[in-house]
């Protein structure tokens, strides 16, 4: 993949951005290896502003800091000297990883990601300043805050990247297919906008998916005319931080979560039937919960997943995943003096500055510490109360939470995406037996208490809150002890009426589980999710 052949004037500064790109990817990889315990065999010396990792005669010296109780790593990028190839080999030797097919595949992904990252930095200099919610959704010059494959998009050419990725493109035109109703299974509510006739659905699909996946997997149905392209104006959409989630410009359409069968970060972004079929059921459960008027649901909006379509047959997993479509509630209206910001935008570099948007927003009104307290009061009581009372552990990554800010600080929380949640099956079966009976027992969303609590802690505390603590400590020179003390105080207050539950002990007294994104990519630790325990900063 190369961007240089595209002759796009917006990429003129790309070559000058390659050093910054190398340092960014090195930070993500080194941080992942460190927080996942892959560097435990190394001796680590902190010498002034330098971090020196040594093992078996190999040494890596970088200028940077370890933050957030050892869970985050910040590198001084201007001082970076190594090439990407040199760094990757040093990292491999320090981690003791074999030079095998998995490692070579990772290296190839990282090298492609390096080009994409450099192009993203270059193009970010030419884009207008984000002003509203959808601008911030698409403001992702650095992508995922933790994943070493933050810019991995398997099968995307450079021209595909420029056309479809949110850091490069302002929008995407979806292609309409007419699909025989017998081929698809409906979930929840499907509006008439998506009905071609009594016998066929109108299904919008991503143009990359239409070109690269649909003909390969559904060729027989295309040939038979059971699936066909419709001569209908393409649906213009704005892009979200995940390029498969789009917001149609025409307000009569809902937000659409699409199938895009490309490996992005470490997951193929097609969509399981469980996600489509169960989204409306979890939406119904959340509706009941919000209807009870719990105090922790005040100033929180759960963005409904009210319907969808998926392939009716289950036998072929790839076919069952690649024509899926999920409908989500459009963003709520907010006041003119407010702006809704996906939390994944906060660590991103601010437009035209060396600052991040975390620095910009947390500096508002009463200042960073007071805003952090308000942020925690929005985030923690809701997620913990939802689990303690109703057994739902939402996947509270930065990208699944949106905070509305006014000039005085954070005011409202939007939560979204039920595909990765974990439900404590025993609690759900007791609280809503009618809904529980409609869920598929094969879905990963149904779990025991231990698994659900692990998901909650890893997403909400290890990923989300830790990122904010690291950002505030680094940017505002706030005491980490003081920040973690605030986290502990709010966390403890959530257990006043249930002090003996296992989640309290796991949050306050036991080591926390970190999801091992790099280990999993290298096949270290077995199949499925792999976790490493980190020191509990509370």
C-alpha cells in the first residue's frame, strides 16, 4: 500500500510526518508489551527522563514516562531515533518472541499502519477544526488509544483509506441492494424506508463491502437475482470513529452499523447475528431500567438499537456475518452552548495544536480536577449501578461513551453499542425472565458474574478511567495519587447499599484484568480473550 502514487495535495507533508508516525506506533507497541507483562523478563531502569529496558544483552533506551500506576507509557516523540524495523526487532528480542508467521504478520500490519498514520497526520493539518458531534466522531488522526494495530485495515488500499476512513474522508455513499426477504432475518423494528416490497428488503451496504466481499460470498444469490443492486440514489452518510458506523445526512434515517469484512485493529468488522438479533432485546431491558427512574440514570442516555437485518442461515459463519445491518437511535438534540464529544476523541491531538482534546475540555470552567470529579460522577455510578442492580456490564470503552460538555464542564453521558456487553445471566433471568428467554444461549453476551465483572473492570477502569487519569497527570501535572483517590471515593460510594458484593472487592482490593491486545494478536495465551493482571491503583 502506498499513498505517494495518489498525488493528493493534502498529503504533501506526509514524508515529514513519518518520524512522528514511527514514534506513535512504537509507543503503542511498547505500551502494550509493558502493560501485558511481556517485558517482565527485562530489567527496567528509570534514569532521569530516560527509560532503559534490558534483557539478555539487548537494550532499548527511550525518553518517556510511565503513568497511571504502570499502565500507560508516554514517549517523547521528537527525540525518537530508531527506524520502525530497528524498533520491532529490539522489541521482539526483549519480549522473547519467536520470529514466526504471527510475528511477521504483525510486522507487516504495523508497517502498513505506519504509512496510514503518517498520512493521517499530514491530512489532519488540512482539515477544519472539529465543531460539533459528528466532527469529533470523525476526528481520529491517531485512532485507538491502546491498540498496537490502531491503523490496521486489512484489504484497504491507499485509495480505499482516503475514500472511506474517518481521518481522511468527510463521508461515504452507501449502495442500495434489494434482498429477497426469505434470505434475511429481521430483528426488532425495521422501518418502511428499508422495505422494497412485500417480498424484498432495501439494504444499504458499504461500497468497500459491495466490491470486495458481497460478490465472493453471495455470488449465487446475485446470479439468481435474489440479491441485486437497485437503481436508487446512494445514501450519503457522515462517518463515525468506527468507519462501519455511519450517520445518514437525511434525518429520516437512523444511525447504521454496517458489516465491513476487514480486519481492523484485531477484529474483523463484520457483524454477528447475535449482535443484530439481541440488540433490540437489550434495548428493551434498558428501557425498563430507565423507566424505573434510578438516580444513576439521570443525565444518561442509552442510544437504542431498535432493529436490524441479518442473514437467515447460520451454517456458513462468513455468510451469516457479512450482510448484517443494525439500526441505532440518532444522536439526541443538545443546547447550542453544548457539544457532544465521543470520549475516544479526548486523547486525540487537537486541531492545529500540540495539545489534546482532553486538555481542552478538562480545562473548561472550574478546571481539570473539578471536571474530573463531574466526569466520574457521570460515568461510574451509572455503569456500576446498572450492573449491581440489573446485571448488565456495558462495554464502556472510550469509543462507546459520549460526554456532552458545556462551558462549565461535563453535563450528560450517552452510552451505546450492546454487541460487546456482558450480562450476568443469573441476575437477568431473575429480573426479566421474558427477555432472558429470547436471548440465544450461544451468545458471548450471556455470562456468569465473574466474566461480566472482568469485562466491566477491564473496559471501564483499565481502559477508560485509566486513560483519563494518565492524560490529566501528564497534561496538567496533577498528582496521580489525588486522581486515584477521587476514583476510589466515587467507586466506594456506589457500594453503600451493597458493601459485600464480589465486584466491590475486585475493584478496590484485587489486581485488575488488562485485556492483552498484543498477546492475542501473536497467539500467546490460547484462543479467545486473554487477560493479564495489573496492580490495582485503588
